[in-house]
C-alpha cells in the first residue's frame, strides 16, 4: 500500500488527552491505539500513518492493540513508532515491524566534567572524536576482522567488543539485554550481508545518526537522576547509530524471503510490505536468527565507538577515562523484535514484541533492569533532532499494562529528506546552529540539510505526551554543545 497523500480517512476516537483509538473494523483483529496530542494529531493524519496502525491490527496472532507512539510517521510496512505483540505459538514475525536499521539505538555516557571545564577544550575534543570515529555513507571502520570473527560478533554482541579491549566489563550491565540478544544464527546470513558488515564495525554512518557532546540543562526527577549519576550543568555524550549496512541487508533479504512465506502459509495481509511468517516456522526462525545477529552487531558497533570517545577525552584532557567519570548510563534499542513475558488477562504470556521506532520502557522492579536501576525503572534515552533537546526518562509500571513496556524513540520526521533538501541548504543549517553556540562537524552538508530541525516534530511535545500518558517519566533534559554527523 502506498502512502495516501489525501491523509488518513478512517475513524479516530479520542480516549483521553493523550490517546486516540482506531476501532476494530473490516479485517482488523483488534483496535489501534495512538499516543498523541491535539497539537501532533494533524501531522500524523496528513502523513496517513494511522492507516499503517490499522494494517498491523490485521496481522495473524496479534495480542492487545496495534499501537503507535507520538513520534509516529509513515514507514515500511509498520509505521515508525509502531508497537505490536504477537502470540509465540499462533502469531507472526515481520521484518517490517523491526525496520531496515536493526537495533538503531542510543547510548548515553556521563562525565564528571562541568560545562565551564569543557568549553575551552570543546573544539579540540570534537576534532579528536571526529578523527577517531569514522562517519559518513559507506564509511569503513578501523576494525578489520575475518568472516569467522564477524560470526562471533553476531553471537556475542557488545561482549565481543569488550573482550577485544573496546570498553569495560561494567558497560555490559548498563546495556539493554547486556549487549546481546540470544538466538542469533550466523548461518542464515547472506554473503552480501557479511560483505557489507566486515568493514563497518565502529562507524557512525549518516542520515539521522549522530554523536553529540551535551550539557544536562534540566532535572525533573532528582532521585532518579542521582541514581543514574546525572546532575544539572554536567557534560554527557550521546551516541546514536545502529547496525549499518549489515542490518539493512539482513532486513532486505528477509523481506524477499518472507514474501514467499505469506503464500506458503496462506497468510492474509493488507499490505505486501507486511511480509511475515509464523514465528515457529523455519522462515520465521531464520529471520529472528538474522535479526538477532544484526542487533548484536549494532551493540558491538556502539561499544567500539564509545571506547574511542573515551580515548578522545583522555587525549584532550590528559587523564584517564575512569578519572574523568566516563561511565555508561544506559544503551537502548529502537528497532527490534524480542520474546518477552507480559501479563494479559491475569496470566503471563510469552509474546514476540515488535518495537519499530519505539523504546523499551520497563517499570520498576522488572528483573531485566540492571540491579542498580531496578528501584527507579529502566532508563529511556530519547534523542532529539539535530540541535534540539534530548531526554532521559524512566519506564513505568503503567507502561507494562498500557504499551507492553514501550515508549517513544525520538521526535519523528514530518518532512521527507527530499523536501528538506528543497527547503534548506546544509550551509544554512550549520550557520544557524553555530549562531546558537553549537559546534558542528559533518562529512556532508547534504546530510545537514536532510536533518534540519524543521524536518522533525517538536521533541518536547512528543516527550510530554509519553510523560502525561504515564508510559515513561521525565528525568532529565540535555542540550547539545557539539554535534558530529556523517
């Protein structure tokens, strides 16, 4: 199904200030629920993304509503911002429900530095990071490995990187899934995916990926912030990237393979981009095995990048990373499918939860949260678009019942990249940000134009919706001091 430029024509019922429902009708097996606000609603209707929420509600084995977060916009198959859970015995798994950039995610690194200590050395630090972390389309990394070694990356994830000296053992405890998703199967990955993945571990990439030096400029929850080691005026580092060309190829291969599975298993889907297979089928298991490998690749990628960021700080400040307080706050995944237990109808059920452009937001006490964060809930890291605020939140008990422990993942696009290129120039964007006191280093001015702040929704409004809906709670806000783009 193509994006209808006339906008969404279906029915939307307002449930409260932050939720709208698409009532079950036609081929839908369940309702659709969209977390949004009156301010954001016109944009998503114009974008027609609610049609994709409706389409997902038609998929076999869906449990609970088909959902979307306030950063929702049109995507491949599922909307970006989509969340859907499927019964493991009778449901499906779909690459369109994960996306092409498998485990695109964010990690936040704190420091013991205050902004005045950083300012005189910011330009030198940014240049050191820019030199250390390869960025840009198709850029090759500093790590050279064999195919057999890459297979170990696919199974071990961030643990592989730490074992090779890229980071500290403590980093794993503060990474979602401890940096690796069980069930990866290197044998199902295509030669083309291996070819693309061999040279890109430890690379930032391009598009909406970035590396930012930020300052904490607001604290909303003092207790949670203290537990995470965050305070007002502090310097932090945010890394936003994913599985690069490897993950893209895994998804592309799966879309083709699972297109045949739809006919083989007599599945009825409203859009061919929702190609899928029963979770328990050979095709479903193969997709999960490849997707898990790509997720692990992404965790290894961010781990290596963080290691080089630490080295750049050491080089710039002349002291060790530990003395500078360069500890990982947390790392979250955005585009991923996972097997999780959730309470449904007063009993626990094992489900395959798809989060595409959505972040896990487990509430306090959940055993999958690191021990030191268990009392406050899982840290949730929400990057803004280039030059705007980013947020740290925590998951909530309400999220566990209202959204399968999920929340938003960012601001969400409102302009296509082609429109952004028509509307602004990269040089304009760079000049504007530098007038605002933000140092910007980029491989390509084209990327700067594509990622101009106007191309995105208001991240403050998006976060406010999730906070008011109770599916995540604000802890801190950060503002950029320096931005590195591909």
